[in-house]
């Protein structure tokens, strides 16, 4: 189980997320570093990408497996895809933070 933290000062605490596979890597650094500013991605975002895009699960099934709602899966998926595309297009390194 992974504890998540609130992003703002108010609101309810996020539910813990079950992550099935811990990534073996902690960073991806492209060879021609045009922009050295890294992009940080959460392990939960990697897990959502793995379940939905790699294993082909629906967002609902991925949410059940991770113990979160489909809406949270959608938000994590959108955030992860945006970060990955931005890193590829801008040739920026990706760092996974716990």
C-alpha cells in the first residue's frame, strides 16, 4: 500500500493505492539532453499506465485492482500520459518519486 498526500491545504485525505508491480527503474534520461529540467512521475501513475495501456484493462477494472475509483484512475492516466508525452517531445529526463 502506498500513502498519498493531499496536494492542497483542505479536503479529505486521498485513499491508499495498491500497486501490483514496483518499477525497476527510478529514472529515464535521454542522451541528447536539450532541457535538463526533469519531469517527476508517481508510482501510481506508472501503475495506471501499465494496467490500462500495457495490459489493456478498462479504467473500471484498473480502479478495482488498485482500490480506487474510476475517476481517480482517469485523472492519474491523464496526468501520466501528459508527463510522458512532454518528456518525449521536449527530450526531458523522467524521475520516479515515491
